[in-house]
């Protein structure tokens, strides 16, 4: 039976964080219910097309899904069970899992903002079959959280992490951000050390990227360090200036993270993701391995059998007719599929398998990328391990440049 990953986008937030360029709205409480109605209609619409596929993972992301009242999340999960093939999780709903008689195998994640969730919501998610929580914490330092425009404190996180454990969640991710304005190695060590004391099964640590259209982009100017070195800085509206870490400091933070988490029993399985073995995020691995996924909701992307499509970003249009939300489908050329295979797959620490390349494209990888691979190997950017090709630490340091080498010149 074919497998499919599902992503469900909830585009609402309590307030817009200063670095965020995701499609999310901070002032649309009155649209919650209509939006969930539209999502349920969209699920019904796709029911026939994907009826024969087993749902491998579900991921409710955003935005801030936990901002919705719990009964709306339950309407979403009910609609999922009604329209898609999630057998193990259905059994869980019958109470078998709660009696420890079965273990659901469908990974079912939901993003939660610590400022919008309480024990009764978490309990409702758990009973509805959600079995993995991803907390967007970013930092444990109050000043950094304020600078980012987050609505929660570290105390809020502690409370909801403990609540999540109490209701039964045994698979929890914590999202952290590196290279924040004003962050240094000492404050990062504090964040990582404090998060480590809660023993989450998974930690994501992405570096901040200042995107166009965000408050940070507007507030960024050149500032000076005490020694006079010129650096980009965020000039906050209250007059404070927070300098961004240098590239060198960012790399030091990355290596410190890797070393500390590996010593604590986590395995780095992707450039920015660490997990206790067995708790790697299957949904994201599927994305990096180019498995089929269906995105539901505003601006959600999908890929099925090398055809990509994306839903509209117009909230009113989506609510009015979610069955017409998908913009034009695009069939990926073989060249585009190969490029994606390389630059998504090489993000994984196990890298890509040469046999998988042959199975996908019916030709040897060296016929397409022989020259690039030889060059990168000579520069120490990649290494070979049995059937696999992986980035080295040196390759990860300049991963954007290395991955760009796999773009194939137009003929
Ligand atoms: S909570 Fe997440 S999605 Fe919402 S504004 Fe902040 S970063 Fe963006």
C-alpha cells in the first residue's frame, strides 16, 4: 500500500513574532470556526484521491495550532479519521492505546506555543490520538524571548512541558533558535543546559535568518561592537540595539550544540535536528527523502508522484471554497527531481544512498554528478560511507554553497 504524509496548516497566532515570515494572522479570532469548516471540506475533497494510501505521519503546524479552542482541534482530528486511512490511531481512540494494549505507529505531531496551551488542552490532544508535541520555545532567556516578540516565558514552557508529560506525551520536541540578536555563547549555553534538564526526546536548533518583510528586517542596520567591529544589529523601537552574532560565533554555537547534545545521548540526524535514537521526526525525514505529502489549509504545499502544488495564501478565498484552493499543479522534470534528491537528502547526516539514486532515476549517480562529487570530495566537503554520500563537518559549515553545486545547468 502506498504511503502519504499529511500536513495541516493553522494560520493564526496570538501576535506576530518580529522574525516571522510565515503565513499567519494575529487578528482573525472570528475566522477560527469558518477556517476549520473549510479544512474539513478540503479533507472530504481529497478523500477519494488518496483513499488507497496509508497515512504515515500527520503534522499540525502553523501559525499556532494550540491557539484554537480544543474542540476545534478535535473537529480536525475527527475529520482526519473519517476521511483518511489512519487505522492505528483510530484504535487508539477506542481506548485500546490508553489501556496499553496497542502502540499507535502513525506519528501524529502538533505544534504548541507555550503561551497558548494548558493541561486540559493537552489532555484533549492526547485523547484525540496526537502522540507527539512540538513546543516552540526558542530560548529560555526572558530578554531574548522579548526581543523575538514571543508571547510566552520560560516559566510557561516549564508548566506546559510538565503538563504534557503528566497527560502521557512521551515524544516531545523543543524548538530552539541560534544566532539571535544579543545572543552569545554564555546565553546559548544557559538555554541548552536548561532545556536539557527536561529531557525532551527531540531538539531542533535552527539559526535565525532575517527574512524580508519582517520587523527584524526593517530594524536591521549596521552597529558596532565594543571593540569597534562592524556587525549587523537589530535596532529595537525602544532604543535598544542587539548585535547579531558573527559567522564565527554562530559556528561555535553550532559545534557546542552538537557536542553537548551528543554527550547527552542525542544523535544529530539532520543538520539542525537532534533526537534520542528512535525519536527522529518521521514526518520531516519523509520530506527530506521526498516522500509524497498532502498539505491541507492556507498556503500549504503538496507533492504526490513528483507533481507539486500549493494552496492559495488568500484566507477569504480559501474559506469560501477550499476545493478550489490549489493553484496550478507542476510536474517536476527529472532534472528538478535529481536536484531535490541531492539537496534535501544531503541535509540528513546519513546523506543519500547511491542505490536509491539508481532506483529513482535508472542511472548511476556518477553519470550525472561525477565531476561535482569529485571536486567536493577533493575539497573535503563530502565523504563516502559504504553506499552513502554525506556532508563532512567542513561541508556543513558552508552547506548552502555545497548544496547549490547540485543544481544542474540548463541544457
Ligand atoms: S508563533 Fe510561530 S508562526 Fe506565529 S508569528 Fe511567531 S514564529 Fe510566526
